[in-house]
C-alpha cells in the first residue's frame, strides 16, 4: 500500500514517537495549505495532540471549522483524533468529508481504522474491532486484514451472524494450520451449517472429527448426523438415492443423533428395497425397533410391514410390479399405484 499522510498508522511506531511524527506531518501540512485565522487553531490543536491532550486538540480543530476552514486536512485531523479516542462513528463521518473533497484520503482512513481494529483486538473488545474493520473496508474494500480474520469470524459467530462470519472463516481456512488449530474447522462447519449449507458443513465436520479423540466427538457427531440426515432427505427428493444412502450411512456409522437413527434405518431400508437389495433392506428394517426410543410406534409398524412385504410378497407381486408402467422391475416391494406415481426411477442415482 502506498505511503499516506499519517505515517504513524503505517509503521510500527507507537506512543510518543508516533505522536511526534504525526505532529510533524500536520505542522508541515499546515504551513503549506492552511492560511487565515483558523491557522492558529490548527497549530494549537497539533501541539495539544503532540502532548497527548486529545480533548483539547479536538476542540481546536473543530474551532478551525467554525472559523471557516474547508480543507480536507482539517476533517482528516479531526477524524484521526477521533480514532485515537476510539470513537469510530465520529471518525468515520469526518473521514468521509475529507474523502469527498480529496479521494486520496481513503487510504489513510482505511489504515487508521485497521490500526484501531488491532488495538481493539488487543484490548479484547471484539465489537470495537469489528466496527473498525468494517469501516476500513468501507473506505478500501480490498484491504487485507488476514491477521484479524479469525477473531472477526469468531465474533460474528458468537453473535449469531454466521453469514458475515463465513468470508472471514474462508480467509482463515485458506492459510490455517489445522494440526495446531483444529477447532477452526468445527467453527467454520457450524457457520456453514447455520446458514443451511450442510453440503460444505459435513466436509469440515468429518475432517475435524478425524483430528480429535473419540471422547470429544459428542457435539460434532450430533451436528454431523443432523446435517447428514437433512442431506439424505434432500437427495432422495431429487431422485439421487446413491447420495442419500451415503449420507444415511454416515448417520448410522456415528450413531448420532439417536432420535434420528430409527428414521435413518427406515430410509436406508426403503432405498435398498426399491433397488432390489432385499436382504440388505430387511436387515435395515430390522434395526428400526432396536434403535427406536420407544421400541414401538408407527415407524416400527411400518418397518415390520415392509419386512413382511419383502418376505411374503412372492413372484406375483414382482410380476405385477414389472408390468406397472414407470416402475423398476427389481423392487422388493409389491406395487403401490399411489406411491409409485410419485417416485421417478427409484433406486437409481442421478
């Protein structure tokens, strides 16, 4: 990024050195650009700023405006002082006024707010950090904040704004060392999950799960199972039974959430049954009463009915099914005109 008017926000200088450098730049600008009665107020403001009396500096700079100063440098001085006071909204307003008169001040504004964001992160004020970064990005959308990407992602996740967290998680994941920070995988997965992108979430859940011991997997298993079940349902509705079966196998393999296991086994039995894998389908249906929390109920009854249909349907049912238009001939179930009319080539992947 090119050098701007306030070197204090572009270099590692801090404390009195930074204040002195800012004062030197301000005084140089004042000597070249600020003429008239407001010059005295600007000069006194620069001196107060150099001494660390920010309230006095701000009063003098604002007095210069009332005396008729219109130069963008005056608004920039006021904005810079507000940044030092951690007053983001006021600083934003005056930097916008400076930029409206001279667009080159946008770089200085962005740099000032990024510096403030780092200061706020150091003080553990993530609300202040996020506000400062967003303001910096208003002035320069492409500015790099890689060192703040993870704190920003975690902040937005903590307040439930997962959509805003995702770009920062993506930036973090592009350069993260997962061996040292595997938790980032889980946090990113949750964000994708919460915005409804289970397809991406399960990838990160699986990778995170592989990196932690079994005794720590309860939460990730619960979330991974939920996402897998939703994906299985979505894939079946699209006619992609192969993908649906893959996601159901994930839920069955991890065994969570337990309240979805019976449904998962039933859905698995349905897919296998329509594909003609009758023994495998019956085995899936037999698991339903074993994992159903109540051990009985409508789903258990349906599973037992399916087992009976496969076991006792006989060749007559198979022949009827073969002759039914639009149906696969290898299904293990007897024909059901209502159900069959709603299914399109069941048992076949896309």
